């Protein structure tokens, strides 16, 4: 699954560590999601979309 | 009043230390129950039963500590753990029974011990954790 987390993180000036802390996961998880190696659960996707004030579909796109 | 949530990293560290404590205690009580009857109390049945019981109780503590540790992990870390446990359990069943068959058919010249199986589980679990972590790095 493709996603815009890296771009949004840059817009909000957040490091992976800071984003991880805000959505209560490890930095490794944010990194794996950004690289498309791991697809987040629905609750985590909701947390991320809420943080960036966007819909899940706008952040995550099915390849 | 809303309870303040502990930071993830701090909670994880605390649970890892807790698990290390229980695992260490279990290993020590295992060593005492195994070698105590040989070197310390010389086949006193009551002391052996007490030592084995203590080892069992500490082992239960270790299991609960491991559950608490797993529950404190995030979803990716749990996935890595689940895959590693699946590999370790699968290898334990498949490898353990094959090893036992080798012993029963006298193809190997020594007895298949349970400790060999524990070593196989430990090594395969650690290798799978390392591979899992490197895959999602």
C-alpha cells in the first residue's frame, strides 16, 4: 500500500520518532509504513489520518 | 481523573527488564532444582520437590511477564514476534519429532534429549526475531 506519510510528516515538521510518539507506536513501525513494508491496522490508520486532519483514503492508496 | 499514559519506550523497557528478571530467576531455580540434589542436599526428596515446585511457580511468573511484554508491543513488533514464534513452534514440532525418530531407529548414536529441543527452539526464535527486525528496518 502506498501512502503520503513521509510528505505529510515533512509538512508538519515531524521526525519519525515524534510521529511514532503521537500515534503510540515505535519509530520502526512508522519507518516500515513509510517504506510500504508494513500496512497499518485500521485503528492506527485512523490515528494517523486524525493527526494530519485528512481522510484515510487521502493518505493511503491501494497499489 | 484521567490517568496519565506512560510513554511507549519507557513501558517497553520496564517490561523487558521485568521479563529479564523472571527469566533469570527461572534459570537460577532450574539450575538449583537440577544440580541441588546432586551437589547440595544429596537426594533429599522433600528438598527436591520444593526446589522443583519453586522452579514451576517462577516459570508461571515468567510466562505472565512474557504476556505483559507482548501486550506492550505495537502492531509491527507483535507481527515480528508472532512470525518468530510460529517458526520456533513449527521447527520444534517438525524437527523434534524427526529427531526423536532418528533416535528410535538408532540412526544417531546418542539419546535425543529434551534440552536439545529447547536449544533448537531458542536458536530458531532468536534467528527469526533478528530476520524479522532486519526485514522491517
